[in-house]
C-alpha cells in the first residue's frame, strides 16, 4: 500500500458513514478526505465507496477491504505503542466509554493519578448513553451494565454494585418517613425518560414504586442525584456514591435493593496495546480500591 494515510481516511469514512463526518473526526477538510479516498481507489483500481447525497455506502469490494484495513490499523497502532513502550513511555489517546455514574464518580476523581503515572497518555471519556461499537473502533474500552452482545469482544466483569432508595433529610421531614414497601406506591419517585435512553431501567424498582406520577424524570443519573439531594422525591441511586453522602438517607435498607454489574470490554486486537492495557489496569485498580463500597 503506497500510503497509510489514505487507508486511515477510508476507515474514517466507512465508520462515520460520510465524508463530512470523517473530516471532522480526522480534523481535516472535506476536500482532503475526498482526495485521499479517490487516491486509494485509484491505487487499488476498484470503487470502494458509493457517494450519495445521504452519505457514503461501501461497495462489496469496500466491505471486503475494510477487514484488511482494520488489520493494518491494528498493526500500525501496535507497532507505535510497543516501540514507545520500549522507552518506558505509555502515550497516545485512549477513548473510554462508560456509564455516566461510573465515569463521574469512579474514574474522574482518579484522573490525576493516571496523569501523574503516564504524562503522555490522553484519556477521552465518553458517556455510554449513546451507542458505541467497539468492533468498529468507535472507542477503545467500554464499561457497560450488561455483558456485551458481540462475541468477539474480550469482556471481564469488573464488579457487582448495588442500587438503593434514597431521600434527602428535608424530604423526609416534609413528607414523613417511609415505613414499608407499600408506602412507596404513594411517594414521588425520580425516574428515567424511558423512551430517550438505550438501557434497561431498574426492573426491580419499577415493580415496587409508582413511576406514572414521577415528580421528575431525567436521562442523566447526575440530574437524578441532584434532584434527590434537593428534596424533589425519592431517588434510585448507586450505594457506592449515595451511601457516602451525608445529605442523603437510605430508605428501607433491609427491603429495597437491586444488584447490577459493571462489565469491561475491549476489542481483541487492542487489548495488548500498552496504552489500552494501562487504562484497563487503571480501571481494575479503581475497583479494587473501592471494593468495600461495592
């Protein structure tokens, strides 16, 4: 292959579904993307992508070449990372997709530790409220609350964690204590905007609380947390965070609880890259430090 940059542009076009999106992703102009894609097609003497007003669609030849291009990408990244690691440097960019709570409450407070350990490493944290495809290298690592459906991914369970019911002290003083599960049917519960999230809501809680008259709904767990602290209603929150907050009181601790799990997933071709491996180890380290809270 005459020019790796042409292949890199092809991958960006294929993954983003269009030249404009690929140009934005690569931080180059649209003309550069179009020229490099044309150069690659001329080199291979075949049409790889069909340009339409709606975007770009791979031809059968393009779909076939995609597999080879991804292998080239993996080898190029591996060569770069391993050569840098020989000098004791962990560098480059690692994109991590996590659930909002995991990223905000577990990863972000420890970023300074990672930065001090690897000054040349850039961690990009993306909320997993949108869909990312690890197999297409949209991100390098993903932390989800379900086991990944794609069989080729390498997945490991990070930890179980618990959800409980919480209220602010002001709310309980105003509305009175919650004495039984039956009382929950008459209480305002902060809930999800179900048709705007791509995750399963806590099914156990949906069976025991009334969500039809929710005082407040939000797709963001951080918004739900803030609303709970402000006294809007009862919140369904992670024990590892809410259980440490003096502004909150756990409601019915012996009767109401749901256990979920965090799963770490990585593309099989990326798991041994030194920078990806460093971030994976960092995440496992965070969980070990907080194990008493889980």
